[in-house]
C-alpha cells in the first residue's frame, strides 16, 4: 500500500475540485422530475427568488428542500409529495400548499409561486451576506452570537433564528487509523490533539499501527462547525487550536482530505460521514461513551448542535412558507432525516411553527 501519510508540518496538497463541483456531490438521491437545482452562488434581493446561502452543514437540508419546492410536484406524486402520507389534507401541489399558508395564490402548475436558490459557503459568510441583504436566509450550524462574539447586541437582535434540525457532530479518522485500533477516544485526547499536546498516533494506547504523525484537520475559521467544536469541546468560540495542520472550508473537503490520508483526524457534520473511508469513532465524555449510530443525539453529547436558518429583522412571507415546509413533518422526514440529521422534538417543532405563523 502506498504511503499516504502527511507530514505534520509539511506542505499539504489541496483537495482536487472546487467548492462548486463538490456541491453537486452532496446528495445521491434523485431529484424531483422537472426540479430546478438550487444554484450555488446567490445574489441580492428577493422578488421571485428566495435566496439562501451559508453553511455546508445545513446545505443538504435546504438544497434538497429547494429542489422539491422548485418542481412543485402534484399531490398524486407520492415519491416527492403525497400529502396524505403526512396527514395533510390538500389537493394542491407541494409549493402551492405551503405558500398558500402565507397568502400566496396557487399556480396549479409545475412553476411554484416563487423559486428557491441555495448558495454554498459557510456559516459566517452566510450570516454576513444576510446582514448585507445579499441573501434572504442564512444557513448556519452555530448560533450567530458564537460566530460573531464581538457583535453589538442591537445588531444581534436583527437576526431572527429558526432551528430546522439537530446535528450530532462526530469525530472521524482515516480508515488506516481506525483499523489500527483507534475506534474510540476520550474528550481529553481529542483536546490534546487539537491543542498540539498529542502529535503521534503512537501516543494513543489503543493504536497498534506503524509510527505516524497525527494530521489534525480543522474547518475554516468562521465555519459554524469549527465554532461549535471550539465552543462545545475546547471551552469557547475563541479557544486555541495550535494542533491543527490544515483547515478546509466545507464538510465535503474535510471528508475528502481524511479519506486520502492514512493518519488524519477531523470533526465534521454527521451527514458527510463515509463509514468505508472516514469512519466515525466513539467519544468518551464525562463518564459516558457516545457511540455513532446509538446515542450521539443524547443531550449530554458535547458536539450536538442546532442547525439554523436565520432571517433578517423578522421573517418575510416567502421565507416563512419555505421554512414551514422544512419544519413540518413532511420536511423533517424528507430533508432532515434524509440528510442524516436528527429531527426536532415535537415541542420544538410546534414552537418553531408557531413563531412562523406570526410572520
């Protein structure tokens, strides 16, 4: 097997492909017939297009939701709509039904009352574009207060928060590291790696492989995933991470980097885990072992975080209609669960929908 390890302080090769090309590889599921793909790279304004941008973690939810919305399938299409499956009494097309809740007239055709466009960057960028009125909804995988800890309260209050799902962020390692015995780490060991105190896999007792330096992969500063990791595991949004060797802007790029290495560790959104190439490991935290596929969604897991869709200074009718679809039982099943995330509890779901009703 060729040596794929990367020197801890060496020059690291970039992941091939651009963010735009990666965006097209997120979902392997078919899109609704006639769907207009949600387009990365959105501009400003609202009009007939509701524009979203930001977190690559939230992207699979809103992008798939946008594709369904843009195709406006009829109620007879049980693969992409079929309202009776969700105890919804309507004979309207998908987008017509949810837009109608907020006063939009049904088109009765494949064209929805307005279309959805979803850009791809990361949380900080999306939130900045929202403030500058370049997008209508900012996808974020960390609270805006954590993304901008120095922001004044009056500006923070302009951000209107809508939670659409929950992510249990796992720790992943290269397949070679996993096969060499590292199927579980303690929170203290993970902190030690990312703060530069543990630099070789041979310092981990469970490891039974060749001597390899640890390649610690992090997300870009400003990424909601990075902010959540620092806050929940390292002690604060500005916690030091001197052990990081390389940072990647999006979850897809993190996954590719770990898959192409034989000595890497990373943190990323659950939806992007590939058990063959980037296996998730268990994490021991405060006396409890959190195992992927079993209990990562438990309240005590330190890397569980809400997935947000922020609007600016209230919520427009267009935004409320689209978010209502995402938060409904239909949306939770088809967009949140489908992406590999945890759905909102019934109480949280009802509270989120009630907040939209006032839009």
